[in-house]
C-alpha cells in the first residue's frame, strides 16, 4: 500500500484565499483583523517564525505588529506591553513567541494576555474551555490537523488514536480534540514503556515528539493514518540542513493509508489557523459590539 499524501500547503492556500473576503468584510466595517506578535531575544528559529507570521497576515490583508525586545528585557517591561495590547482596539490577537528567555516566567506572560485575544489558545481560561468541549480559541497546530481531517473526510469517531508527545502546545490539545471527535485516545511520552505496542494497534498516530524520523514503518499497523507534526533540521549526512519530521516518511508511506509530509504538511496549516483565530476574534468582537 502507498499512502495518500495529505497536502497541507494546498489546503493552507485554499483557506488563506477564503480569508481575504472575511478580512475585507471586517475592514469595511472598521474592524480590520490585527495580530500583535511579541518576540523576546534573538533566537534564529523564532525570528523566522515571527517573520512568517507577520508576512502571512499582510498577505491576507490583515494588520500586524511585530514587537521585538532584546534577550535581557525585563518581565515587567513585556507585561506592560501586553497590557497595552490588551486595550488596543486595532489588535484582536496577541501572540508571544515561545520559548522565552529563562529569566521570564512563561506562565505569567501567557496568563497576562486577555483570554479574548489569546489566539494561540494557551491561556488557562481557554485551555479550560477546550477541556470542557466548547473552545474559544483552539491551539493552532492541532486546529490545523483537525482541518486536514475535515478536508480529507477522516471520520475520527471510534478510531484508536495514539498521540506521541504531551506538550501544552501540541500533544495535550491534540488529544483533547480527538477525544471530542469520538476517538479512543492514548497519549504517550518519553517515559512510555514499549511505545510500539501502543502505536501498532492505532488507526491514527500523531507524532509530536521532536525526534527526527523516529516513527518507523514496523511501529505501525498497515493502513494507519499518520500525522507528522515534527519539524527537525537534519544535522549530518547527505540531507544535512534539510527539514524532516518525526516520521520516517519514505518507509512509512508504504504502510500507511494517509500521511502528512514534512515540509508541506502540518507546518503551513499552523500559521493558517493563527490567521483563522485572529479573524474569528475580530468577528466575535464586532458581533459583541452590535
Ligand atoms: P516538546 O515540548 O519538546 O514535547 C515533546 C513531547 O514528546 C514531550 O511530551 C516528550 O515527553 C515526548 N517525547 C520525547 N521523546 C519521546 C519518545 N522517545 N517517546 C515518546 N514520547 C517522547 O515539543 P513540542 O513543542 O510538542 O513539539 C513537538 C515537535 O513538533 C517538534 O519537532 C516541534 O518542532 C514540532 N512542532 C511543529 C509545529 C508545526 O507547525 N508543524 C508546531 C509546534 C511544534 P516528556 O513530556 O516525557 O518529556
């Protein structure tokens, strides 16, 4: 069996094209969606992510602001900026690029963002709403994965799903969304004993552990659906410098029924869902005002 490859890039392009009309409608009503991205420090990967987010906003006709602080900026300085953005009527979404420098308390920063503008969905209030099954903002990466299931007609009800990784950003919210969709979910982590015994009985595996090409073909049931969230840069060998996922794509695509590639799978969907959350936020604010 050779798997069908889920094209995240094509779906992202389709969704972003559809956003333009919603943005134009909002702009005509004086509510152009606006995203503020706060970056602390000079981490090169974070700089690239922030640049991509800002340019995606611009391409969709949205307003965006990039706020950059040096690595030694104080926590109170960043908190003051967040408070200002919470009050700013031109801003509907606030995102603080993670990771933050060690002297800054990540929880304190994330909790300072107004839950109504928390387009990453990391605020405790929004996590609680997600747990209860009526989310306000769905974290962008798992939201993108769910959109891919919708697009490709994957019925999750009754499926055995295994999520590898339990981070607040990917693994946990992914598991919650799969639970809400009626899947039977197992969440694995670095302490899991005999990971393959879990993945081998899964109809669906989401790999979000951050280990290059870790999930091998013999860890999967033939016909499984495989979602690769990982983004890793290959350190050595003939592919040095290239990106790869957490799944051994070349071998796994011969046993899976559906698979996402890296690059071109989940990655483009993540920024797309950030735009979606910002637009939804602006629409909600407009609705509440009227
Ligand atoms: P993270 O915070 O480092 O979490 C990794 C998780 O994987 C942890 O829960 C860890 O377990 C678990 N893990 C590590 N080794 C394992 C193993 N051998 N077996 C089972 N579980 C294991 O990473 P993250 O932020 O969730 O990101 C995961 C990957 O997705 C990274 O490659 C990241 O770059 C990528 N990512 C991609 C996107 C996108 O847009 N496509 C967005 C976000 C992240 P413990 O909890 O026990 O340590």
